C-alpha cells in the first residue's frame, strides 16, 4: 500500500485522468439513458460539455486557473445552448476545490463567487416545474451549499499546507542555527585552546631558555649549579608536555590519552608552585595571600592562574636585568583580587598590548579575554617610577 501511495503521489495527473475518464463514462451513461427515454441520441452540445469538463478534471492540478476559466466558459455555453444540468457538472465542484487549495488569489475569489452564483443561475434557467417560486429558491439555496463546502475544504487544505511548509522552514532554519552555533562553539573552543597553549608554551619555554643559558654559563665553573638548571629544564619540559597533552586531548573525538587520564587544569593553589618555579629561574618574586582561601569556580581558578603566569612570563621577558616582581592574591566575599607588579624597565605598553615584544603572542589581549569570560575587570599599565602593574578582579558569579 505504501508503494501504491507513493506511486499515486508521483503521478497526480495520471490519477486525475483516471477520475476524468470515470466521470466521462458516467456522463455518457446519463446522456444515453436520457436520449433513449426520449427516442433520440444525445445532443452534440451536451457531449461537448461533458468532454470539456472531463478534460478540465484531468488537467486541474497542472493548470488550475486555466481549467477554472474553461469550466466557467463551458457553463456559459450550457446556458446559451440550453443544455440542462449534466452529471459532468460535478467537475465544477472538483475545480472549485482545486483552485481554493492551489490556485492564485484572484482565481480563488473567482471560484468562490462563481460557485455561489452557479446554483441560482441554474435554478433560474431550468426551474423545477413542480415547485413554486419559494420551492425553487429553497432548492437554489441547498444547491449552493456543496459549492461553498468545496471551496471551504480547499481553503482549509491550503492553510494546512502553508502551516506545514512553515514548520518545515522553521525546522530547517533551526537546524541551520544549530549548525552555526556548533561552528561558533568550535571556534570558541579553538580560541580557548590557543590561549592555553600560548600561556603554557610562553611560560615554560621562557623558563627553559633562562635555565639553559644559565647552565651553559656555569657549566665549567659550577657543575652542580648547571646540573640543577638542567633538572629544572627537565621538570619544566615535562610539565609543559603534560599540559599540552591535556589541551590537545580536548581535540580528540572519542579517544583517550595513552595514560587514560587528563591532567587537571591548574588552579589558585598551584600559583605557589608557579612562583617557586619562577624563583628557580632567577626572578625574585614576593608572594602573599590575603583573606581566607576557599574553593572557587573552576573558570575563576584557571583565569587567576593564567593571569599570574602570563604576567610573570612578561616580567621575565621584558623586565630587564635584576627585575623583581610581587604577586598579591586577595580573597573578597564576592570575588578574587589579583595584583602582579614588577620594578623592571619593561617593554613599551604598546608591545604588551600587541601580545609581547615580538608582536605575535596574545599578551594582555589574552588576559582581557579570559577576564571577560568570567565577568571580571582588568587594569594593566606602567607603574609610576618604572615597572608594570596588572590588576584584576574576578567575581564569583559572572555579571549579567
């Protein structure tokens, strides 16, 4: 049955032609019975009217407006040639329904007016001899009902089709919006990973370069100090690889890392380890925590760690010789405050804004993006008398 239904849907004109042939056969049977009852063959105008109305039914969905005009013209011919109501006139109901469902606006209006006028005109042209004036008026009123019902049914089908078309369009639009949102989410995730990789690589490679330079300088005169520097390089490299493995693991779809676990994201408690690592690279750092430490949202924890990491990396890269830094972490009731300062000569403020002295990193731009993601504020700029200051306030709840 499903195959048959699909076949009929693919061949609407063939289906209409079948019903047109059925209608024509019924019309010819009616004409033949009328002719035999009166002792004569059917008149040529009646046969022509039946043929044309059947043709209109066969082509109703291919050219609905044209077939409506054809049926109206056939009706006028019936009046002029005095061909009374025929079985083939049923085609007018079918055409009114079709135009109401699929035709243009002017054709729909024409079909409604013409259908409502057809019954009274037919009753005036061929009144019932056995009914008075009131009876003929009543008959005309009843015969108007099928025309009105055909038009109403077609109009409701039209409305239903438009409704389903709107639903399909909406579903398509929502699907496109979901795809667009997915692309935006992927782009945001890639940007986040890029920021993370920048912070990891910039900090750890900077530490490794400083330690390597120091090891090469004291290799012959202080082997123990050179060995300690090499150990620091080894530990820093392993830490960088672990963090990079975690970040790149996010890009894997449905895969696990070889270890089966991801390295946890750094938090505020690991800032102490970060400061010790920076001190080991030769940079003097004063570190203090004010307030009562407590667990914070993961986004705030990671943002705080990355800000301190980026600030100390910039100090080591741009602060100059003998530069010192200080890190202050303040726990407020509704947020976390960060203050990172250095007393070095530093690079121009514009270079920091461009992402570093090479102009190719994220720098303060990345910091501002991170702080903005958690709804915080960031203030960065040169200190009076030299050096650079970065101050950030990270709320516990993002601003709405």
